[in-house]
DNA sequence: TATTCCTTGACAATACTTAGACAGCGGTTT
DNA sequence: AAACCGCTGTCTAAGTATTGTCAAGGAATA
C-alpha cells in the first residue's frame, strides 16, 4: 500500500539533499518561522513528509530568486506553486541570458579571428545569426565585429592575415544569408555593388543581406565595378534602387564623376543610396539630388521602404 | 486567498529585477516624487505590490524613451498604459514590415503544407528562423503552425498526407537548428525524448531546439523510448536534465509507473521536465517531487537555467 | 563507539534603510 | 559663448533587519 503524501518518513539528511537546502537551514527556518513542523521520531528526530519536501523545495526556489523566507514562511503549498508559475512567466520577459547576448557573440567572434580559427568563427557567426535573427545579427554582431576588427587592425593588434581570414568568413556567412532569402519574383529589386577602385566589399555585403532580410530581391555584384556595368545590370534586372558602399577616404574627382555618371544614367524613379565610412565622412560632397547618403545599417533599413514607394 | 494585485509582497531586489530598474533608482524615485508608496515589513523594509510593479515597469519604459520621471510621477496607471500605447503606434515606423511578421510566416507555411509543396515549406521555415531568430521562430511560428495544422487535421480540413509532409519538413528544419548549435563540450547536457507509447515527436524536437538555442548541449533521442534506455543514456552522456514530451491524453497507469521509475532511476541532481498537451491537462497527476510540468515553450525556457544551477 | 541529530545562543554576511552629496546633461539666462 | 540651474542617475556612510552558518554540549541511532 502506497503511503499518503503526508506520512512522515524522511530524516533531515535526506530532506536536505532533496530540497537543496542544508540541515542547518532546515532547522533555522523551522525555529524562526515555523516554515514546516515535521513530526518527530520516538527519540525526537525530525521526520518530514512528502508534502514538506515539496513545500521546502518550492521555498528554496523562491528564496533563491529573491523572495524573503520570512515573508514566504506562512504561505500555503498551493499559493507557492502559483507564485512559482507566475514568476516563470514574469521573468521570461526579463533577461536574454549570458551567452546569447549580442556582445557575447561579438567577443567570441573576435577571439576566433584572433586565433585564426576560421571554422569556429563561422560557427559563431552562424549561431549568432540564427539566434538573434538576421536583422539583429547584422546590426549588433556583424557591424560591431567588423568595426572592432578594423580598429584593432589599424592599431596593429591584428595583422593582415587576421583581417583577410575574417573577411573570407564574413563573406561566406553573408553569402549564406543572401541565399536563404533568394526568392522568385517577390519584392522590389536592389542592386548592390562597390564603385571602381573600392575594393572593400564587406559593407556592401552587409547592406545586401540587410535588404534581403527586409524582403528585397537583391542582386549582389561585388566590388570594384565599372559604372557602365552597374547601369546595364540595373536596367537588366529592373532594379528599383542601387546601393553603393564607399570605404576608402579618397573621395577623389574620379569618384565624384563616377557618381554623377551613375545618377544621370539611372532612370528617374530608381533610388541611389551611398553608404560606408567615406560616404559619411564626406557627406556634403557626395550628397546630390537623387543621391542619399546613409550613415548606418539602421539608417539604410529605414531608407529602403521609401525607395520602394517612389516607384 | 491572498491574491489581490495590491497585496504587497515583493522586496526591493525582486522589484528591481522585474522592472529593470535598480534599488537605488526605486528609492530615489520614491523619495523625490512619491512615484509609488510601497508597504513596509515589520522591520521597515519595502514591499511592493503587483500594481506597483506594473506601474514601475511602464515608468521605466517611458523614461527610457525620453520622458522625464518628474513629469510622469503622478500619472495614473491607466494613463501610463495609454501613453505607452500611443508611443507604440508612433514608433510603428520601426515595426517589422508585412511579410516578415510571425503571422505572415505561419500562414505562408500552412499554405505551403496545404499545397503539399515541401520545398516551399522548408524555405519558408528557414527564412522565418533566420529572420526572427530561433527563439522567436520556435515560439511564434513553429509552435503556432503546428497547432494550426493539428487543429485543421482534427477538423478534417487537412489530410494525413498533409500532416505527414509537414512533420517531415519540420523535423528537417528543427534538425538543422539542432546541428547549428552543436558545440563541443560547452554547456550542460539535456536529454530529450518521448516516453513509451508516445509517438508524436515534434513537441520534443521543439523543446530540443529551444534548449540548444539556450546554450544546452542537447542529446535528442526521438520518440517512444523505453525508460531503461532513457536512464542508460542519461547516465552515459552525463545529462543535467531530462525532458519528455507527452501529447496523447491517455495518461494511463503505465505512464505514471514509467515516470516514477524514471524519476527514481535518475540521480538526485538531475532535473526532470515534462511538457506537452497531456502533461498540462493532467498537471496534478503528473506533478511530483523532482518532476516539473511545463506548460509552454516559454515556461520551458525559464525552467532550464534553474536545472543548470541545481547541479 | 562513531556518527548523526538535537537545542540554544551567538556571530557574520547580506541586504536594506536613510540622508546626503555629487556629476552629467539639457536648457536657460547672462 | 559662458555661467547657471534644475533634473536625474549614481554613490557613500552609518545604522538596522534579515538570514545563513557555526559551536557546544547532550541525546539518539546504527
């Protein structure tokens, strides 16, 4: 015959083990707050029931999370269970937990790059993208990591090798993201590239991925593309907008001519977005009618729907 | 029955945690503006009510967005809620566009399933996972879609073929997620399975993926697993916890025996979580010392870190 | 006999309290 | 501009409350 849950049968030692408390705490709680009142053996030793165990277990959980034992002491078992459940939902809103915060991913990525561990870097980036979602990943991990790497590189903490390895892996991951969003015929078309003499393509890839995640159909053409090629391609795919990334600070006469040529070669309704470090730095020179300079990925994202409507 | 929302019961540090403020700020706000007037314990310590928490939470959100606390201090709860709503509408610019909201993905998924288009279903699910991030995907797309599919199936709108196709694709996508999070040696281990005579494994897979995204190293064993197998495996991989999914409403004597056997076969420190429709429905029968019933994925997620700490 | 458990009283570590001070920020006035 | 000012978050110091931990001496248990 199975015993009733109120049958006293567990000695202190076992009770402590099962509830995660110590015998000392059990006695202190009983002495001070009459949290439970265990039965006694013939010789006066405590014997706890299943119900006591349950109660004590819940109390431990709640006190660990910040409730005060003094206040919880007189609460009924049913109420304790209710509170625990409420706490669970309430705290679900609260924290994203260490290990899956954007910063954690960034630093893990930079460490991997520093160790020249391409496989680990890729794994970290993929995990970040899948955990945070592409928009969050691009804004808070990819952007931040690239910035940090560039910074460390210019400070001499990272070598060219590190930078190349990181570039290769980022290209792979961003390419993967682009592929996931490849889709037939939906969404407006965006052409992404880097103008002549601009070899850094990561910014462009970042923008391409961001646009893809926003539902655009992105044609990514890579770095250092002659203006006529851009024009032809834009016409061919029926682009609703063209986005260029400019990183090198040499915003030279050639570049300005290129931009003018590009703008006048594109149809009226086709938007032209220029982003990247150099674009922000020389915003006044680059800005022109029909040319929008974007300072950040977030800015880029908000500029996109506008272009779509203009068609 | 002490459950009026105005019952004071939360000490300062809990209140700080729940509202995202710090104890310092709580006291400063009270001292300067009488934002709230918490009750006091016998010894003079603050005790906040649920209503206080609600109010403080709203105040934090609004001050973060630039409102001044001095101005908001005397505003009623109802007015605060109204202001927050208005703000939300105003900032709707930042709202995800149509096409990348959870509902859009769910309905696209169900349409694909209805058309028996496995490739499209898989593409939609992958895009959803990558756009929303795995936690969001599991909570708002996978969970919802499966529920809808099950519902349509029981209504006769979807055939067994549809249901099997969907199961196959979901299994593939969830498996992909599990693989992305595969990682060597980090994190506590979780064993996920379905007990004997429980054939529906999608719930278990969902849980497995959620745990993986939280940093657990998950060993997924699939459906209909004999208890001794579970025990051996748990010991072999050194599991910190075991999670089971129970869907069929037949919580029969066999199942109860199985659970008892499982619980007593597991070491003390190893947590045991039971989830799924049947578990929630028969929560009282299933609950036992050392066995925790979880009602939802969100609940499951919050239960996990606890198990980790208990080790 | 060796170990575990009992009670009581004390102590130490946290956590919380108040009152006050200070620094950064945005806006205003000189 | 420069100086000023109110608002707000943060910190300190000194005292109180709460709670975990321990010790001593005796009793029960195996």
